């Protein structure tokens, strides 16, 4: 074994590594990523549900008008649907789920940043130990 290989081996053995910190941060990031993906999926589904609900509501309003013998224009049915409390509740639900997904995306990015910050700190510590020898 050469002198540099022995020096490197002794440096690696004597260096304190916080593998558990790294593993904890990696797991924290993984959990945040999974939570974000689930929330994003729910938000996308709510957006689609809102569109389906709107179309069904417009259709129902037009059918009811037709049964009464009235002619309800498409535009008026859409305005009535948009101003209905049920549709407003669907919109609120979709926006709340989107907000939750965006907040979880921020948490995921923060967990990723903390993980790479730990990696950088460990690298700096190794460099400082090499320079101090």
C-alpha cells in the first residue's frame, strides 16, 4: 500500500460520518415527495371532478327547463351553474387541494435542500480534515 493510500485510509477511518443524519434526511425527503405526489394527484382529480360536475350541472339545468317546456340557453345554464352553491363548493375544494399540494411541494424542496446541505457539510469537513494534516 502506497503512502497516499494509507493516508487516505486512515483519514477515512478517523473521520466522523453522520450516516444516520444523511439517512434521516433522505427519508424525510422521500416522505415529503410521496406526500406531495399524493396531494398533487388529489388536486388533479378534484380539478377534473369540478369540470365533470359543472357539465353535469349544466345538463341537469337544461333538462329541467326542457321538462317544464322552457328553452334555457347554454350560456344562461352555464352562468346559473357557476353561481350555484354546489359548484362554488367544488371550486373551493379544488383550490384547497391545490394549495395543499403546493405547500407540500415546498416542504419537499426544503427536505431536498437539507439533504444536500448535509452532503456539502460532510464534504467540507473531509476537506478541512485533509488540510489540517
